[in-house]
C-alpha cells in the first residue's frame, strides 16, 4: 500500500475508536466517501494494526446494533419538525 493510504487508514481507525463514531460521521470529518472509510477500517487496518482493527470492529458492531434507534429518532425529529438540538 502507498504511505498516505496507510496513514489515512490509521487516522480513521483511531478517530472512530476515540470518538465511538459512525462510518458516515468519519467520512464527513475526513471529506472522503463512506466506502473508502469502510474499506480502510475493515480491510486495510488488519494489515497495519491488528489490535486497533479489533477495537474498530467492536465500535462498528455496536453502531450496527444501535442503528435502528438512531433511525427512529431521526424519523421522530423529521415528523415533529424538531431539530436535533431541541429534540
């Protein structure tokens, strides 16, 4: 792999673990696509840092378990005309 791709994968993985954030949020923060983030933190990181890869996997699995809750909240906000700050 090229150096900048390895650096990006490590940065993304650290960001996701430290902030317990979603792939979508990380993509927005770094200005790249969700597909790129997912590939970096699920495939590329395995070859670079196995312990960090395990931690990222735990965060992503937790996000997957909670996504129906976030989706329900987003729908509630949409139909009640609330914003995330006052909802």
